[in-house]
C-alpha cells in the first residue's frame, strides 16, 4: 500500500509539473532570425490604406517598431529621418511601425517628432507577435529579397551606428557578418502577457516615459511619495503601481 501511494504521488507531481511548464513552453515567442523570410503581415498607412512589406521587395527595408510613450523611440526618429534622406536614392526604405490604438497619442508623437519616412500602423498587434518583439524600439533590417538580415534592439547612439553600418553594407551588395544583431539583456525583455509595446499602459504614470522634463520629475516625486507612504507592503500599494 505504501509503495502504491508513493508511486501515485510521484505520478501526480510529474503531472502537475508538466501541466505548469507546458503552457510556458508553448507560449515562447517565435523570434524572427537572420535569414528568415519576413512574416506575412498586413499593415496600414496613416490614411488607412493597406500596406504590405512585400510591396517593398527590391529595396533594403529598415522596419522600426516604435511607441509614442517610448523615450528612446523619440530619440531614434531624427536618426531614421537622416538615414532615409541619405540613402533613399540607393534603395533604402525606412518604415516606422506602431501597434498602438490611440489615434491621439500617435498623432501627438508625430506632431512633436516629424517623420519624413513611411509610417505604418497595426492595431491588431499581429506584427509584433510575428516578429517576436520583446523590446522597444526594435528595428529589423530586411534585404532586397524580403529576408530578415539583422535585428537591432534599443535606440541609443551605439545601436544607430551599427544600424547605419549594416544598411550601408546591404545597399552596396555586401553580406552582414555573424553577430551583427544587437539584443537587450534578457533581464529587460518583455515576457509573459505584457508585451513590449504595451508597457506604456502600466498603472503608474512614472512608467510613461513621455512628456517634458518637469512632468517626468513630478511623476517621479509622486511615485516616490506613494512608495514611502505604503511602507513594507502597506495597503496603499507601492512599487510599480500595478496593484
């Protein structure tokens, strides 16, 4: 009897582990890798007309995922503008893609940071899933045959330099060397149900990186005050404000 019960407990434990782990394995995002054909997704121009990445075949495309609340995205736009201007005659097409539903947020961002390259939208968020976006901004360099050539996560100056070097190489007909991709640390990748492009909608206003310096400072002060008032697990909450 003792052996029978022990076997039952072991089988039950294994079943529980399998049931818990399997959904996480199944939910692992499919990340677009160098050499992959670009996912078949339909985007929309600002005027609402359908737009496909396949329509740019024959050009080198830089697909940049951005969000209105993303501070690095705001800094990246002038760089993307200059990149498009400098290499358009050589066959470069920059496409800035947002997955946001908020029309006012998108319009406000573009009013403050004008873009002279193609802006596309996908409120279904399928493009973000299909490309496996885990950080904002993320740019994908696509070759003239419609294959992913490189992936660049983050929007600082060092990333911009690597993007420009890769763009120049592809436009000249060259091949990118292994290790061209730039990835953020695994610890800051968006995982679980909250996607990278949704992080601007967390409950605490401090999580919104947009706005002028004074507004951001006030938000930070309010956040710190709440944190101090809540104590260690106080009823008022605290931390990121998600509770």
